[in-house]
C-alpha cells in the first residue's frame, strides 16, 4: 500500500490535489466500481478499510500494522456490516466515513507542515466547494447545502428571476440571454451561481448551460442531467426532479 508513505504534499494546493485524487478513487469504488468493491468487502475476512490514493485509485485492504501509522487510518471493519444492511445504506455509511477520513488526511498534512490559520481556512474552503462523497453516493445534498441554496435562492430572488426565470410561470428554469446578463453585473452573477451545484452530477452552474430548479426540494439541475430541454420546460408549470417524483409515487 503506497497511499502517501512516499508522498508528502507541503502546500495548500498540493494537499488539495492529494485530497481530490483520493476522493476520486473512493467515489469510483462506491459508484462505477461498486460491484467489485462489494465483492472485496467479504464479511468473512478480517477488518478491512477502504483507501483512496492520490492517483485516483482505490483499494480495500487491512489497516497498517505500524503504530502510529504514517497517515490516519480509514474506518475499520467496513466489510462486517455489508450483508447486515441494505446495500444503499451500507454504501452511504462507508461514504460518510470516507469523507471523514479524507478530511483527517488533509488536515494531518496541514498540521505536519505547519499550515497557519489562513492556510487551514483556505484548504477547508477549497474542500468544502466540492460535493462530499456522501452527497454523490446518495444523490442528495446535506442539510447545510440545502439551507445554503435556499437562503441563496431567497436572498437573490430578483437576480435569479432576471437571469433564470424568464418565460416561466414558476420562474424555475433558465437559459441566459445577453440582455438578461446585462441586468446583473458579471462578477455578482458569477459569485451567486458559483455556489450552486447540480443535484444530479454535483458540478457547478455554467452560464451557457440550461438550468432548472425543482419546485419541491429547490435543488438546481443541469437540463441535460434530468433530460429536460428548454422547449419542454416551457410547458412545465411545476417541475419535480426524479427524486421528488419517486417519493410522491410511493404509497
């Protein structure tokens, strides 16, 4: 296992790159490689951990033998609960522990190489701008993100209605035009939308993309992610995202 033994990032940017690489590997294990990950987490084996590496790879393995270890260790024994829980609940639990481990590793490097208050704050801000593994695995944002989006939606209602709500009865979708962009200063508009993440893919808002908001949960989505075109949106009085539609369809 070589997930950091010979690699010590020393600047905020290097630690953030290390964080993103490890995060990408763990996301891969819990999404695209989930069947392989499931098989490797055999409850009959010893305590196992999920490791993410800076090169965007992942590994299920035993914890390090040395005490203390070179890096903080991930949650121990994730394999034992595999068959005792619903698959999605088990994956969500592993995702939560993976998020905690990533933060531990990042701030371990920060402490080891003497990051001051400003550097620690900048590192956390860069990390916090990314969706968590839990958010990606479950497809839903944490309460803090929901509240932040809701506050942003209400506090900038005029700006959003000017740039996003034209031609819609609900004011919940947009494709910006040059005239509308002129109504709001570019810098203010970028700052407003830069904090908005797609509820489906987790990527940021882009001014040249069609964007629609769910009237139920108030999450924003790229039109392409939820298969809604501008033409189709014209005829939608109240848009419900796939998640909210499924919830309402259940008995």
